[in-house]
C-alpha cells in the first residue's frame, strides 16, 4: 500500500508533548534461562530492553498484566499491559515504595525509553525499584499502530502537506488496520490511571512515586487527583497543566522560544557578529522566499550518503525549526542552517530534515495519541487569532486535531481539566527555552501545590531529568520528599549551548 505523505510540519504535530531522550524501538528479548521473579502478585521474567545498540540495552524484568479494555465491562475484552521492572541496585529490589515513570506524547511507550530513564534515574535506582508501564495503546500494550491490511506500518513521508480528504483517508485506513482488536474510545488518560492503580495493587505497593515527562505530567496529576492516598510524591518534567489544550498553543509557545533563542544569540559576541540578522527575522525571510517558489535541492542522504533530489518547502523549514527547538543541542544549529538557506544553500537543511523525519517517525503510537487528544483536547480547542502571525501559523493545530474528524473519541471525566490541588510533595522541572511546555506552565501548576518546588534550568529545552546534577537531586527528593530542602545550586553550573557559527562547531 502506498504510504500517505505528510510534511515535516505534520511530523512535528505528531511529536506533541513527547519527552526527550528516547525514540529507539525497544524489543523484549526474553531469556528463558533466567528464573522468574515475583513482584507482589505479578510474575516477571528476565528480559533485555533493546534500544537498537549495545549502549542502549537495559537488563530488566518483564511481565504482562491483564486489564479490561472497558473498565465498566470487566467481563468483556481484556488487554495486556507491558510492564518492565528495573530492580533497585540492579539486583534484589528496593525496600520502599517504587518509582513509576510515565511517558510523554501522548503515544510514547515507557519501556522504549528504558535506556534514557535508567540513566536519568540511576541515583534513584540505588534505593528504589523503577517500574515502566507501557500505557494502554502504546509499546506492547495492545498498541494502536497504523498498519495496513497486511500488518505493515503505514509510514509517513516528509513530502507534502495532506488535504483534509487525504488525512481523513489515512486515519480511516489506520482505523481499519485495528481489525476489531481495539476500541479506540477506551484508550484515554482516565482509563490509563485506572490501569496504573490496578498495577500498583498487584505489585503490593501502598504508594507510588510518580515521575512524569511532558504528557506524562498530565497522567501523574490525574492519578494524584483520583488516588491521593496512593501517591507518595510527584516529579513533573515539562509540566502540562490539566486544563491545557495539548497542541492548541504550540504556535505561540514556539514563537516565544524563538524570541528567547534570538536573545541568546544577541548576547553571545561570536553569534551576534556571525549572524547579525535576528533569528526570527531570518526565519521569516526564508519562509517568504520559499512560499513564492519552493526550491529544488540536491543533497546527501543522512543515512546512506547517497545523492538525492528533493524539494524544500516552507513547511520543511518551519517543521525542522520546531523540532530543533526541543533540545538546545539541535537548536544551536538553527542560526547556521537559516543563514545557509538565506543564501540559497538548502542541502544541509534538507539532509537534517530527512534525518529528523527518520528519527521522529517511530516515536509515537499514532492511534493512541488520537484517542487521547480527540477525547480530551480537540473539543476544547479554539483557534487563537494570534497564531496567524506566527511562524507555525494555525496549520500545525489544524493538522494536530484533523484526525478527530474520523477517529472515534471517548468521553473524559467531567473534572479532567481541574487543577491538582494537593499537599503531595512535588518537584516541578522546566527548561527555560522549552517550546511546548514553558516555565509559565509549571508556575500555574505549582500555585496549587503548597509542598511543591519549581526548578527552571537556564538554556535548556524540553526534558531535563538527565541533565547535570539533576539525577542526584531526583534521588534526594524521592527519598526525603522535601523539595524545599534540596540544594539546587549545582544547577547554576549549567550553561546554554552556544550556537554553531560554522560547520566546525561554535567559537572556542
């Protein structure tokens, strides 16, 4: 079947509130020679979570835990939740309440982020068990993948922007590919937190320490609201308030992040001298040129090195800029890429856009993402008139919610947008340059958490768990549950990533 073709802008819409640091597929390679182990009432077996190479393999214990697809029909269809357990100290398990990591997206699978989480929570794991639960509809938990009639993935290629009819047809084929094995209406946040509490009870844990990344912060807040007696602590990284319309504010938050990046360049002598044109102005200039005439380009395939022909469009550039902005390491390339493009040299930009397309394409389980946003966000979205004057414009949100014309939507609880008002110990984390969950969101959530503290990391983007001394601070917080007592001065040593001034890197 011929794959539907979407631009990099559409791919950027799919990334949504994804946590950073993962994306490689994880394979549960069971070793039958390893003995089974019991965690509470759940039997686990030895497994390897494979991130694609030796450096990203994580030895773990794996299990499948059955839950009803429709919690209100316990005798109906059941689905298996994929669970990975990283024992404390790498051996015999912890003595306290376990830590559960909640992945972002919506659409990421926690087990596929195992290598990143194992590194970020290495200090936490000295004392605590880490539990990764693939949220229903992701990973190996009855995934709502887009596959054709033969079970082959329906890939998205970064070539053209789909019409509404094209997107509707693609979503329809995704729905048909489920072949009756799932009802998308039940793959919502509310049902995910019911699953999580069922897992908690089966593990024999009275309380959980929840660490959520991006969309996972919504899951953590919803769980703490529904099950306060079972929530020992919260870590929210890249905070999404419960009333946020996921995807509805991306155009404006990205615009604000661009302004901060431009300010950072202006304050750096080497960057200011090398790129005297304001970052936003140069980006808009490149987009205006390409709107008048998309540019043919000959570039090197970033994977094979083969010479290829392509066409650079405005969406290629705006989508790449948006994806770059998630991490300062990639954002540091943006001034150089735009400078090259402004002089008609598009080959580096095109190669990088193809590379980002390849890397991002497999991160999200698309159907699960639609199940969440169509039930919880699409109905609340109102187009912001300010978006018309932004780089991304209103098109990103239109693409983001376009699937909801066709995808079946469930009904969220009436109070799902209410703020979490709780005495639970909470540590909130934000990157100062985050393009999708800016620090202002963390401040909104902090207002109702009297035992909370918000740390903003200078010069950083989306996802901070593994940065600098943060792994040590996380361990101290999980053990003490006293965010106010943390000595976070070690974070002051972090510095923004200097922009590249040439293909050799930044100025020394």
